[in-house]
């Protein structure tokens, strides 16, 4: 079996635009912080879907 390795550098300030939203109400402890997401890798695997990226949340 041949395996391909792909390396992706993750940084605290990713390039490109992020998607923004707010956490679902049932997940909130207090407030309603803005969440930013940079999904850098999305892959369909045999058993699940894989996501990798940078997530930032206001406090």
C-alpha cells in the first residue's frame, strides 16, 4: 500500500479569510463570543470526515 504524506503549516495568523459565527446556545457558559474558523484541511476518510485548521474564540 502506498501512503502519501501531506504537511500543512499551521500558524496563529492564517492567510485568507475566516468564517465567523457564534457557538450554539447550549454550549455557552456566559456571553455570546464571536468564533473565527480557518479550515485548512477537509478530507473524507473511510470512517469519518477530518477537519484541521485554526479556531479562535473571543473571551
